[in-house]
C-alpha cells in the first residue's frame, strides 16, 4: 500500500481510521468530506489558505541550525523546525486556519473545539475572533486548573470555555463533550478537531493542513544542506505536528522518522500516555487506532507532565505507520523531557513547550548515535511560555500569576 | 422466527405499541440489575434494552454517562453483563433482551466469542451505537450467524440512500433517533417524527422504534401514535440515580414509572 495515498475512500489507513460514530453524525461527516475534497482542488481556496499562512500565521517558520546543542551532543547536526514562532505559539494554528476557512465556506456560524493544554483552544478562539464566529471550547476541568493562562487567553479572544467534569476530566472527556455538542448543534456548528484523530475525514484534513511543516523542511533542507535530512524527530500526542512533518517525506525512504510519546513516570508504571508503545488497537472517538485500555476495553486515564500529550489514543495514520515500520515510535519520561526543556532553554535561548521537549529529549539520545555529517530535524512544535507555571510548581518555586500588593511574611507573594 | 420478530408480530396483531425501556447494566450496582430487568417487565416492557457501560459514551447525555460511571466504579464488565442476561433468562424466556453499547468493549472481549456467548446467555439483539452501517460488514455477519438481530440507528440526518443501506443490514427493528442530540436531550417534535417515519417506511418493512427525548407517559403516548414502539432510557436512569442509595425501593418505583407509560401508550 502506498502510504502517500492513504486514507482510502472510506477513511481507512490499513486496518485503522474509519468513521465510528453514531448515525446522526454520518451525513454531516460525509458533507464535510465532500466539501473538503472539492475545496482542496480549488485554486482560490488554496490561495486563501496560503495567504493566511504567510501573513497571519507568519510562515514559513525557520529551520534553525542549533549549533551549540549539536556540539554538546557530539553527533548529528541538529536543526529545529521553529513552529514555536508561529502566531499563537504552536503548530496548532496551521490547522485551525484551514478548518476555519472550511467553516466559512460551509456557511457555519459557530465554532466548537476541544483542548488539552489549551493551545488548540487558543488557536481556535483566535481564528473564530478573526472571522467573527461564536466559539465554545471544551476543556477538562483538571486542565482548566493546570493551564489557567491559556483559559484566560481564550476568554480574552471572546471564546466561552466550558469545563468538563465527566470521566477523567482531561482531553478525552473534552472531546466526548465536543462531539455531544456537535451532534446537537450540527446545523450551524463546525467542530474544529485539534489533532489527526476523530472520524474520517478529520485525520486526513488535519494532516493536510499541517503538512506545510514537512513541505517547508523539504525545501529548506535542500537550500541549507543540498539534500534531505537523515532523521526527523517529533512528539506524538494525537500526533498532528508529527504527521505534518513526516507525511511529505514518507516516500523518501532514506529519511528515518521517530515519533516520541509521553512516557510519563515510565512505561512499566502504567502512568503514561504512550498507546503506540504500550497500548493495543481499539475504537475511540470515531476511529480505530492504538489506545490505552484495560482488559475489558474501558479507556484508561493517562499521565504526562505535558497536558498536550495526555491523551489515551493517537491518530490512526500513526498506528498504520507503526505497523508498517515506516516510523519508529519511542517514549520519553517526564523527567527526561524536563531535563531537555532546561537544556534547550540554557543552550540555545529557546524555551520549548513541554510537548516539544519530549522530541528534544529523544533527539539528545539519537544524535550521538549518528555521524557529524548527518542531519536531524526536530519539530519544535510549540513554545514553552504556557508551561512555566507547571515547571515552577514542580520545582517548588511559587509564582504569583497576579502579583498582590501585600507581601507575605516571607516576602513571597502568594 | 427470532424472539424480537415474534414480539413485534404479536404487538401488531393485537394493535398495540411496543414499550422498550433502557437501563445501564451495573447501575446502581451489578447485584440489582436482574431484579430491575424483571421489574421493567412487570411494568409492561415488551423488549429490554440493557446498556453495556463504557468509559467514553460519546452519544449519551449526562444522565447515562453518570450511570456508566457508577456501573464501572463497581467493575461491571461485558462478561458480567452477559451473566446478568443468563440469570434473567432462567425465569423469563419470553422478553427479548437487546444489548446496547459501544464497540470497544465488544472488540476487547473478542467479536466472535462475544456473539457466541451472547447467544448462549439468551441475548436477542445487539445495538452498537458507534458502529454505523459502513463499518458493520466485518462484524454484523458474526452476530447474524449466531441468530442475533442487528439493531441500527436512523437519525434526522439520514438521507434516503443511507436509510436503504441501513435497512438492508438491519433486523429485529430500526431505532429512530428522534432528535439531533444525545440521549436524554430536551424536546422532540412529534409532527416532524411522524413525517420522517413515513419516509423511512417507504424503504423498509421493519418495525420502527423511536427513542431520545421520551420522558413521560404523555410523550410516550404521543410518539406511540406514529411509531411501532417507544424507547425510554434517561427518564428511568434518572430515577435510578435519585434512589441509588435505596436500591430496595427501586424495582417497585421502576415498575410504576413504566406502568404509567404503558397505560398511556395503550390508551392512545
């Protein structure tokens, strides 16, 4: 099977993907698929998307040679694909700009989204503000607490953030709730799914909108290296930044690819979010894919220091790429990601998102195994500003979000 | 003839409408489920829909989500649910039982093994909410080979082509979702439902059950005038939730609640 031509007409990537939803959503999904297949061939739609990517998102993002990091690691030359420099600070905006254009063309007046870390919620609220559309973002109540700066950002942008208190109160439950909203308000509402999961055609269209990342790396590496990189490294939660980087280069078999899952406290503890490394195939959120589930098929709670990777499933195309062997999937623990976060910040002056720090941590292991004449591209999918509170808390440092006028007896603001 | 087919033929012969209550297995506790099933039969149920709890019931509203959470908190598994049906069957050989749930627990159990065990336990039909007709060809034949009816959903958004596709694979009855929304959602428009059922009947001769949004005797009677059967779920599950700490009272409460719907349905 040619990986470049997947999914098939029914939305399957080999045995994965598909459209496992209740009947009410089948026809709206078919209409979305039809509209997308028509618009992606439409020159005016593509020009509009490219225009937005250039002048609203700020593309192309740089491919930055991290020379000090490369020297310290003593192996491959490390290049960082700077998705953190995009508008709103992550790759997520590539997809929301694309889906917002679809919503506009379909005449929808209301946008809904699910979010974990809040990056996709912010990116959705951003495009909704720009188009003057109503926006509702579903967010697990646990994530609302640990990502409060992003909650405030979404509110500033005019979105309503709905805390979800069912189930494990994280990303998967937010997605359930967004699907429930969509089934109820399907006539006027466009559901912007934030990752390459969900029912067909979402895994395909989210991938296509993010593939600008890989296409740029193709061009940039030709210009800078005169050839393609030897290895690509990206973190995988749902897997949208990874598929965006990988997909345009799948046919170039000389390019090795590594997807990095959240190993949490370690795979052996069960406290992780690494379905490809330690899960099994099942059906969740409208598609067949690797999931973290118990022996009775109930979906398990996950753990990661990074809210954006804290998801028990993964995009179905990644499941296919794992089975086919084209991409190697590995995992990185919370501690390793944290160490990489500090190392990149101190060495290159770039504060990465905790999600992206997982990719950096694996690159650190991989680089010394490669030659100095080899090149590796690490997808720096987002910036770390949103994470400084999480990191400070973990390291026992108290940051006041809003400084108070009175000091506590120890002199620290509470 | 399947038990479901027999029940619908008998209803039609007597000019009566079917009443199909839904409860979630294992709610409020697995030890009460079989009693509650019998209580629903006493209240006038023609068919029982027994929910298989799932951690991520994305088509269900808050009432049934919480029922799933209560059932899972007591470790209710698909294996146990089959055991409950087996126990129910020891004293009730007539009332058809349809398992309603999501695909993943069935896949984890093993599709073929599940179909075989379901048949042995006395299950009559299976409704897998997140298995639309397009994804059914791998699984539905396994169910049919064991004599299980495959119940499918139809929705207000189902176009003519889809109704055909679904009706071809369905047996037992078709379950029309009366509104765009989740289980237990607000109000249903009977005129609209009547028009949609008339259209569906042009494509199939299967009995049509209507669910989502039926909460009391009045709405049951109104829908009963246009459908072959009415499904009531969230209203019963909400009753179970209110009295979850006094399970001894629950069978009688459910019998009464369903009985009121039965009476209204038979009068209409």
